[in-house]
C-alpha cells in the first residue's frame, strides 16, 4: 500500500473518520446480493476452502499457564478479572472448566456454535456432573458488546473479552481467514445465510462493527481440571470449533441423550396438545375481536339492530302461535264438554 493510500478502519480503532466509515459501512441491496453470490460460489467450490493452519492440539505446559494466569479478561462492564479466576475454585474442591475462545463478536459461525452448544450442554447438565463443572466464553472484541452477543446467541454462560488477544497468542491460537474444507455439524444455516446475518448485525451495530475484534483471529477450546489443561483443541480455520459431541465426551456427558436443538428462530418444539390449545385460544380471540369490530362500526351497529328486530319479530311470532295454540286447545276442550 502506498503512503498516499487511505487507511481502512481496523477493529482496534477507537475513532473512525466519518467519510471512511460511511464508505465502508454503507451496504445497499446489491452489496448483499453480491455477498451472497460470492458465498454461494465458495460453498460450491471446496478448493477455495483448503488451507487449514498447521497447528497442534498439545495442552499448554504448566510454565505457559503461569505466564497467562494473571492476564486480565474483562466482563461486560469492563471490570478486569484474572484469567486464572475463570478456572480455579475458591473452595478448594475438585473442579473442571471448559473455556471456549471464540472469534470476533460478529462471527456468525461462532454464534451458531454457541447456540448449538447451549442447547446440547445445559447448565442443568453441568450440575449433574460429579466434578463441579463450568463453561466460560472469551472473545477478542470490546467488552461492551457482550450484551449484544448474549442476545444474539442466548448463551447462558459467562462471557468475557480479551481485546489485547494476549491469551490467544500465548495459548497457541493463531490467525487465518480460511473457511476450512467442509461445513461443520453445528452449522444449521448455509454459508450465504451466515453472510447475510453477519452483514445485518454489522449494519445494526453501526460504528460498533469495527469493535467486535480481529476478524482473522481464531480460537479454540480448553478443558481445565484442578488448574491444569487436560484437553484442548485449537481452531485450524474460521469454522473449526470442536464439534458438540466431542465436547460432551470431554465433559462426561457422552452417555446421555442431548436435548432437542433450540434454533435461532423457532425455539424448542412444542407438543401437539399445546399447539391445539393455542389454536383454540386464537380462534376464540378472533371471534371476540370480530364481534367487537362489527358492533363498533356503523355497518355493524345496523346489522346488530336488524338482528335484534328479527329476534323480536321471531319472538312475537312464537308468542302468537302459542296463543293460537292455547285458544284452539281451549275450543276443543269446550266442544268435548258440550258433547
């Protein structure tokens, strides 16, 4: 890049020039269509996915953990906590903690991963395990974006931020933009859908789209038991999180049947009886609403008056017939007595 070339906004920028921001963040319909078309081509051409980073899954040594133990992670309020506080127990009891390092806070792949994980490994599942077990999430964006991330993923586990990416570097995680050779099992959406979702979230976020974290940083999963890493997996591409069944095995949940996946839009499937009750309630509600509408409108008032007049007329006819019947019965009775 020549010295005169304009500098593009970076995820770590605290201020973005309004002109540059407008040029980068503006996304019209044709831009979305182009993004989807590009993603579709990539999805159909696996050659474009190749290029996994050559990285191992060896657990960090005790010396490595000592180096990162006091590094800070930030909660959603920006309050710092030592990294070791995420995986150490305060009551000296045996404990186990799964720490998941995600990518930037607008990564649709990581969001989908946490939705699948949260549905398959619930807090109730963790409470049923013999060693006290926790799950913690760490991202590389700014901490004030954590509430947005929780809303998007419905993740029930604590989420922290490491904007400096020091933990990522010292625990052996790397940077890449490779998509990997295939779509993972945890993804329930196609690549074009994921692209559209990411663009939509970035547009809603406005300037915060540049504060979600390093877009090329990838993460991994680390299981800590009594202060030591007993198992870990480092991502080799942007979709290479450890699959949910593997996480369940590492946590000792492999013998249990995972619950029904809660999707982003539909939630847990309801029973047929519940659906029937809801449909019946809706019909009653529609009927009451229709009656109120008819009564409140001039046409409805007229129809109501006609129904009342018709009802009164029918009631009068019934009364008249009743009187005639009574009179005829009386005449018959009188005739019989005369005979």
